[in-house]
């Protein structure tokens, strides 16, 4: 069938390939619903360039649980170091090897990764990895996926949403027009209008309808069309098609021969009928929808029988555990599930596919009642740890509790303490302080009979960790140092790194910058010995401390290293934590559009836990409060509700400080005092100079203190003392213009005018209004009016320039094209586009258009 109405997309791909050859690589994301011709388009394009480009191909399969890095290994199959070795390469080595291959100068690389909607998380990490580096290669990496099958919170959608910049190109395939359908149906005796209506212009549906119809009738469904064609085949070919249908992706020739004795004649007939493709060493359906149509026609008992045959052949052949598990699950073969699921889970975990690892362990746990208690307990613990790494805290806790019960029945003291030490931070993440405390007490208590043990070091560290989180620096230092000494005596490098982390964090939270050295020591120890969880936690706490201290340069450095490290290893709980503080850092820098973009993306993901939600909600609320946008009050209420049960003064105090700030803008001085006082009660007796300083400052706006506390951070101490000039210099030195303006508000007219300039520039509407009022109260003349009426009346708060940019970007112009059209630098355009998307609360141009139409900012002319 001809490739109709795809010339524009082919021209785009040709242009991008030329760009990759001359100026740097591109990542192309091709989205379309099933049957719209993604594969046909890409196959046609690759065929055109086989002589002038190196073509690599990988595909994700619709297995029950995807193969970890399966399609990435397919891409890398031609690389000698990987292809010649029996054991799989590490994910980091695999990613780097492909990056180097993509960067080879002698010939442009054309790589295709199909059906990303079925990808495992490690493969998504590969796409993230390449997406951020593709411009440094000479490669065109094409990724196809079905966008219509991805809910907003799907990991694939979230991963692709993080990829931005000119190196990322997004293409969407539209259905065929009536004209194209009329061309395809010519001389077939079929009503083109009816065919277009029934198929929706879907090329695969059109082809199947034409192939399966008589001469004058269109089948009601594609399933009918596929099955009608199948029924015209011989019995051996029908049986062959049924077996191939049981195999997502491709069925190897040897597998078909062993499972049903398939011969070449049956394969040839299936190909001649247009149902199957015969490749070099395997057979597949021409399209996944055709495979699913055949699957739906096979009775359940027959389906189980076929999967059992395939399972037997795969086990005898020593196939990959995920492939074996797929057929074991559908054949309901419990013995094979119990044998291969743990193996597949451990393999996936080693490759960083932690969600897939958890899924494999889950498959085994469903049938684990017959397992011996020690094996069942170990399986629950493995499942708990994988869920903990992937931000599935509720599931992690549930499995850890079941493992703990089994270890208690077995009298295994070390394992009990280990599980209790694991549970404490998980309960903390979930916001359950009482259970976290109970686990800590029990973790050391069960070890009373063996007071000097490696496991005791782990339990002591767990106590130090939670004490540090709660601002209890003395307890954190005591338990941390005991844990450190024990860990070193037993050569336990992991606990040594964790103890250094907790001690350093406690010192930094208390305002002692010597803690950085200990945290760096923890990080280097973890990196040197590939202790990935320890490394992730070290980066998290370094980011937290740097943001807490408003050390912007240091925070940027740790974020730029920590987030990619954790993403590449699928440590998503740590990624979410760091990105929450990345949004807060953007708030400090007065890059409010970026702060809102990150916080909104995190919140919409639906995966945040209370520990990550509190800073995210607080930041988002402050952006809205400082811009005088709706929703701040509700967000602050939600943040405090989540923070209060945690028992962590920094988070709770920060929420109270934000509420006090909001009350200040509204002129509600009584509430301001209430919020600040409540926050100060939470941090009373603790060494938390920054949050205590912020709360004390807001309280001082109404109730000047009798004495100034010495344990507050210096910029706040200067503000409380009335040294507005010194405070403004301090905030300026930290790179925080909003706080600089807040200090200048206490100065004379010249300082107020400087503050107003800053506030208008960053869009701080409420505080700018206060500055204007103070200037007018002092009789100042020529007070600037601020943002014009058009901006104030715009439903999304867009400026005139932003409305112009919105109207152009929904036409499909890239940021580079916008920059040329408007004669602005691309950096300026990037900032404007980010601001537009953030104000509309969307993540893409498609969503921006829909939101703009809904708000009445654009006319709906797409007919």
C-alpha cells in the first residue's frame, strides 16, 4: 500500500538528518495512535538512507513485564564489546558505548527505537540520557510511541515531558484525508466516504478493511477484517498465526519449529496473505493490531496450551527470564513463575529497571504461599526495597511488614533489625512519625543480645538519620558517630557512607558549614564503591543543605550532577526529592516561571509522597502568592496538613513562614503573628538558623523583638535589627533579588524606588503595590505605574509579548524560529516560552493551544 500524505514528515526527517550530519544530532519523537503508520514512515525513511547512514534498530515488546534494556541492547548489538560478551554490559557502560558510537564522525548514525509506550524504565532512562546529549553526536535518534495510550501520569509521558530544547523534535501523524482514502479505494467497489467514516482515516484500518472485504462491504471492525483473511488460510498457517500471536514482537524460527513444528510453507502462505512478515530469523505480524485481533479469537484453554508449549521450548533453550515469565504467567505455570520471577527481578534490579524488578517480584509473591518461610521472607524484602527505590512507599511498607513478621517467626534477629531500619525512613517518607519512631526503638532493641554487630551500626545510623531530619543535631551526632565507629570496625562501607551523610547533614542544618566536608566524604566513598543508594542520598542532602543555606552556586553544581546520576539509575524517589528543591532554588533566584514549571510538573505526576510534596507545594504557593495569583491559600493549607504529622521542624516551619508571608501581603497582621508564632514554637530549642530567622523576621513586622536572637541567619538578623542596607547587600550577594527588595522596603525613598524596580522586573505584584503605597505616603512624585492593564486583565496573566509568542508557538514554530521571527535571542525566547507554559499550567504546545482556547485567548480555528 502506498505511503500517502506523509511527504511533509519525510521532508522534516530528511532535513533533520542533514542537520545531524553537519551541526549535531537530534532526537525525534513520533507520536500517533495505533495504525497511523509510524513504522511504515520510519521504515520508508530508513530504506532511503541505508547507503549514506548507519542504521540501528531496537523495539519494545508488549510483554507482561518488559525486558530491562531489551531494545537498547538491540541497538547496541553491532558493537563488538557488547555483542561478543556473554554477560550484559552495565547500563552506564551500555549508555556510554552507544553515545560514543552515535558520535563517530565518519558516517551519520540513524537509530530507531520503536513502541516506547511498552518500554521498561531503564530504557526510558536511556532516552533521557541521549536526549540531553544528542546534540553532541552525529546521530538522528527516532523514537515512536502511541500517545493515545498514555495517561498523564504514565512514566513514558513524564520522561518525554522532561526533554526540552531545540535538539528535541516532536512529530504527530494525522489520519488520512478523504482524498487519500478515495485513492486507496479506487476500483474496489467500496464507498470511500463510508470507508473513511468507519476507519477514521487510520491507514491500517483502511488496508485491513479493503483486504478483508468482499467487493462492496466494509467490515464492522478491523478484527473482522483480519480474521476473515485468516480463515482463508490453510490449517497449518492458521495454527502458525495463533502461535505467532502469542509472542509479542517476533517469534524466532527455532521457537516455532520446537513449539508446533512450523514449516516454511505455512510461513510463506502467511506472508503471501499479507498477515505475516518473514524476517531473517523470526516471524511477526505485519502490525500489532492484527496480532491482537488473532489473540482475541483464540479460546482461553487453547491460549494456555500454546503458551505452555512456548514456555517449554524457551526454558529448554535458556531464553531470557522476562520472556519465559511472560508465557509462564499466561500459561498459569506456577512452578516456572516461582523459579524465574526472582531471577528476572534481580537481573532487572542490576540493570536499574527497578519498577520492572518490583513487578517480577510481585508475580512471584502472588504464588509464594507454597514457598519455604525463609525464601518467602527474602522475596518480600526484595520487593520492598525495589518499591522503596521507585517511590512506591506504600507498597514498600506493606511488603517490609510481611517480611518482618516472617523473620520474627523464624527468630532471625539481624533480619528483623534490618527490616525495622528500612521501615523507619519509609514511614518518615509517608509522613508517619509515630511508626517511624517505633521502628527505630525496636531496631536497636532486638539487638540487645548482640551489642557489638554490623547490624547494630545500621540501626544506630537509622536513628541518626531521623534525628538529623528533625533538626536534633546532638542526637544525630551521637548516634551517627557510634554508627560510624561500628561500621568502620566491621568494614561496612555502605553504613560508613550513610553515617557520614547523617553527621554532615545534621551539622549543616544547624548552620555548621563543616558538614559539607563530611557529606562530600560520604559522596566520594559511595561513588568509589558504586554504592548507588548512598550516592543518591548524598546528592539529595547536599542539594537540600545548599538550598537551605541559599548557596546557589553550590546547589546548581550538586543538582547538575545528582539528578542525571539518579535518573540514569532509575532512583526516582531521589530524583523527585532533588527536583522539589530545584524548584525552590528557582524561587530563590526569582526565576518564578521555572519554579512553577518544575513544581507543577512534579505535582501533576501524581507520584509525590508527603516528604517531597511539602517543599513542592510551598514553593508553588509562594510563586502564586508573590504574583498575586489564585490558589496560594489552598496550597499552603495542604502543605501544612502534610507537614504537621512528620515532626520535621524545617518543613513545618517553612510552611508556617510561607503562610505568614501570605498574610503580610493581605495586610492581615493578626494572622501574620499567629502563623509566625506557631512556626517559632515548632523550631524552639533547635539550631535551625535559616528557618528560625525567616519566622522571626515576619513576627518582627508586627511585634519588634525585645532582644535579637543570635541563632538566626545573618541576613535575617540584619533585617530584624533594621539594618536594611546591610541586609540588602547580603541578599544581593546570595543572588536573591526578591529578598533584596524586601530589605530595601525599609529604607528611604531612593531604596524604595530601587526595590520597586526589582519587584516590577520579577513580577512581584503584591510587594510592588506595598512599595508604591509607601512611596506615595511619603509624597514621592513620578511613581512608576507598573504592569499595564492588558497584562493585569489577561486571564492567564500573560504580557503582550507573551500573547504574541503564544499565538506563534501554537502554529508550530520552534524556539529558534520564534527567535528569528521576533529578532530576539533564543535564550530570551526560551524564557518567554517557559513563562507562557507555566502561566497556562501546561507542558506542551498542544496543551497550550487547548488551554488558550479554553481561556478565550485564541480562536478555535482548527476545523
